[in-house]
C-alpha cells in the first residue's frame, strides 16, 4: 500500500484527524506526526526537525508517496501586539517547516507523489498566523512548478471555517449563516477533497490554491 504522512494529527477533532481515516479507507498506509500523541512526535519549530521526521518515517515505513501538511502554530495577535518572537515562531512552524518537509519529501520520493497543504486567509487580528500561511501558499505553488518534472503534484487547500473545537455557539451560528450552503464544513468534507488530490485521478490538479469552503469565500 502507498504511504502517506499527515502532520498536525494529534487532536481528535482536528482536520487532520478526519483526513487520516479517509486515506486509510482509500488503501493508504498513514503515518501521523505532531509534537506529541502521534506515530512520530516531531518539533517542527526546529531547523532540523522536518528533515529528521521525513528520514525517520521513510526508514521505518518505506518511501512516502503523499505529504499532507496540516500542522500549524496559531496565537492570535494584530499589528500592534505581535512580537518579533511570536512572528518568528509562526513563520518557523507554518512556512519554514513546510518548505523543509516538502524538500525532504521530494528527495526521497521514488515514483512521484502528491503534496497537499492546509492554509487559511484569516489575517486581521491573527496577523502572524495569516502572514505565515500566505508564505506557505506561495512556496507550495512554487513547489508544483519545480517538482512537477519529478512527478509530484502540489496544492494548497483552504477549508474555510471548520469547527474543530475553537468555536462558541455564537461564532458557529454566525459563520454557518455566512456560508451559502447553510452549514459549516466538517473535517470529513476536507478529507474527501484531500483524498481526491492525492489519488492518481486527482494529480493533474497541481499548483492551485483551492477554496473548498462551501462558497464561504464567494459570499461577496
């Protein structure tokens, strides 16, 4: 069976936790990583953590064919209260680690592969998170151009607001009312899209920033 690595999969109600069982049902062997409580604990804020993670997974399980980047560091702050240390940590985890993971993944890929990274356009009031996710978008799209000759597809997926435990009742109701389909998305909704993008049938889609958000982003 082909092997997939899914990062950021520790929390039981996370998007990654919805992706993992879907890929396994599709016939993938799935390995997870997070700071703790995952198959492979990894500190992606360090310069050597990403490459070490890929090497450990490949050595233990064989070549990785799909890389799903669902890890994130997120501490809300704005222009006036974002510290240099906070900004640097967001960039290190959300952007730099993703770049290093993608590079290490590409080096070990034997027969092509697929990369899907989860992103967000939430910036105002959440500046370092949004800025680092913006950097993620560009590097993944660049990877699609550079790694395409190796048979590797790469896409960024924006799921819009997904209730993974961070919403209160008012937020949940308000965001559902702003979504044309009339409900919030679920981890299962996003898992279905990831399932297609990493499949052989979905790999002609590459270099895209996809809005899989129930038309939330098309409301204006």
